[in-house]
């Protein structure tokens, strides 16, 4: 299959160096590099998933319901705006 790719300058330079040193064509080096990368990608996909364990962080200040985070953010913003307005008086 023939296609056009835009390869970053640094990567293209590395591929050309490998082609020169190995005596192979640029196309052969690019194809081999892609093949190896795809094979490694398949191996990485089967790796064990990372799991985050929750940790207790203590009580919520003011006993706010964090399920209502947007409402809480709105309240805090309103309080801050009121405080700034008081400072300007």
C-alpha cells in the first residue's frame, strides 16, 4: 500500500541513520519499525490494569455534600464575591 505520512524531523533523521548504517532502504526501516511498535503495543495492551485504591481524607469541612459539587462551587463563589464587595465599601 502506498501512502503519505508526515514524520517529525527528529524521527525521520533517526530512521535515515538506521537505514544508512544497516544498508537497507528507508521504506524497509520504516516498515520494520512500525511492525515492531505494533507488536509491542499488543503486548502492552494485555498488561495488568493499574488500579487506584481510595483513601480516607477525613471529614468534609462544613459538612457539605460533595455530590452537589457544582452547587457548592456556586455557593463558595457567591460568598467570595460578597466578601470582595464588602471590602470595596
